[in-house]
């Protein structure tokens, strides 16, 4: 099932994975410790599960990917699990949490992208032998790691006004900025405070990889075998990125490249990089958007208020408002939305894509000044009023926000690699394999 293949890749799961369990003398299945990581551990079962996932993805790939020897692959997977454990422990110390609502929204987006409903997820996963509970657990961990990265890396990257001004000045004429690239990447890393000798060793390895690529080696295979990047086990894939999202070190390199080209080794603080352009296309910048000014009232069902009661309360609220009560005052008294209730339910000017689909669908069908009938979303029961609509020229805002992202993302790759190496070096790790 093609949809589920994507879901499996997201969560890092494979059906019917072989767990690294051991038999005791009585025949009882026992797990084992693959690595001690600070106050936690990586289990052999985790290692086997993830190793099997990599093997399954390689087996099911459209390209025939040759994996490294089992011992090398196992070492690479174990290192990735160690780093993940370090990050999760760090997130726990920072108090990073993902609520059930946040998790449900993320899973719902994935379901929607793949053409089926959130409610169908357990059944769809079960058909491929995937535990829904395990899928939710892995998705929650991934969201926690994303939040940690925003706090510990992205949040510390500064963007100076001069950098934004320079970016805006270049954006109209720069071919790279106005294009999109599907890239893959190989990193031959060095320690954070690398010596000249360590850089020389990394350069030698990078040149060897480059020579192999020139002789026809597959870039994805070489990434799996040699890349120290977090994307290495995925064949080095960085996916589609706009020119503004490219790491600064890649921008000048990819400008003259065509689909299928790969670069010579690029020296950076973290080591040597090789980048391949898998595909590229023009990127059109949207300059106008239809915005809607909306206010709403939300009632969230709970142990006391069930769905029928919530719907009835909103029907009565509609009658009140039509009879002369002010919408904003009713919203302040009734709405459970903490973000808008104190503002009389007002949500300001919003653009397409900012709301969940069921909310956006009702808003699109509602005339200016009209109050909708009660309707259900994943957050509860709503009524809404469309206060106004406008065509808004957001070209300059898009340019500025694009440039902020471009500058930040230009620094992100390097900062992330340095951060991961730093927290790895600071951790207490004992490998027991």
C-alpha cells in the first residue's frame, strides 16, 4: 500500500521487524543493552528494529541500493540511536512536551496528505502490521526532537537586519533564490576542535568518495556508507528546498549545476561536504492572497458537555446574536478558545491554509456578515462570522519572511551538525556490542 509506505518511513517503522531478543535457559525471551547513554540505554531490540527498517527501505527502493556490511550498518544505526537518546534526554531536561492535540494534528496532516481520514489511521497501519500505539510514540518523539532543535539550534541563530536587506536586494535577480532544488548530501565530519591532521584525513576520505562518484558509484549508496550527516542513512536526501532554504555554503556551488550533477568536496567548519542536484525547477513567488477576517465561538466537549449539548448551546447562541446580542460579548462568555475569546472571538486577517480543513471549508462558504450554523472540527463545535474579505498584496512580507528563513537556513545545517557533535561529545556513552 503506497500511502502506508510513506507513513512507515515517517515513523521509522517496518512491519514484522525482527527484535534483538535473546533466549534464556528456560526459553524466555530477553532483551539486551546495546549502549548506555547517560542515565538511559539503547536496547538491542531498538537497534535491530531500526536496522531492519533501513534494510527494508533499501529493499523497497526504486533504485537498487547496496548497503554496507552488516557490522558497519549496525554501527551507524547504533550511533544514530545514541544521538537520538541524548536529544530526548536533553528535551526532557528542558521540559519539552507534545500534547495529544499536537500529536493528533500532526498525524491528521499526514493522513490528509495521503488521501485518507485521521480516523482511518489505526486500520491502515494495522493492515501493514504496524502498531498504531508504536506509530504515535515514534511520531511524538520526532515532534519533541523538532521542538528541541527549534529551541537549542534555530532559536540561537541570529539574523541581522543587514543580512535581510542584502537578501532582499538579491532576491529578484538571483537564479538560485528563485529556483527549487532536490538535493542529496554527504558529510565527512571532523571533531568540533579538529586539528590540521584530522582535516587532512577527512579531506582524503572526501576525495576518495568523490573519485568513486566520478567512476559511477551511486550517490545514495555512498551517503549510506560514508556520510556522517543525520541524513546519511536516508541516502543523504535533503528533499526539495527553495534556493532561499539552501545552506549558504551550497548556494554558489549549485548555481551552475544541472540535474544529476554533484560537487567536489566543499570544506566547512564541520568537515567536507559533497552535494548532488537530483532535480531542479523554477519557483514562483506568490504576491497576492485573499484574506478573510473572521470571529468564532468554540465549545469543546468534555465530561460534562457532550457533542449534542455543545451543538445545542451554539444554536442558542446564534438565536441570541440574531436577536440583537453582540457576537463579541457572547464569545467572551461562551467560547473555549483561549486565543480569541478575550478579543470577542476575533482571529484577525487570515490567509488560506491557516485553519484546519473543516473550519476553512465553512469559512469559504459563509457570506460577509453571515453567521454559520454550528459545525464540528477536531477541536470541538464552532460557529463563525465572516466580518470582511480582501485581496492583500503580501509581496514585501513574503520577501522579508523568505529572507529571514533563507539566512537562518543558510546557517542551520552547519549549526545543527556542530550542535549534535557537541552534545554527543559531552554525553557519557558506553557501547556494549
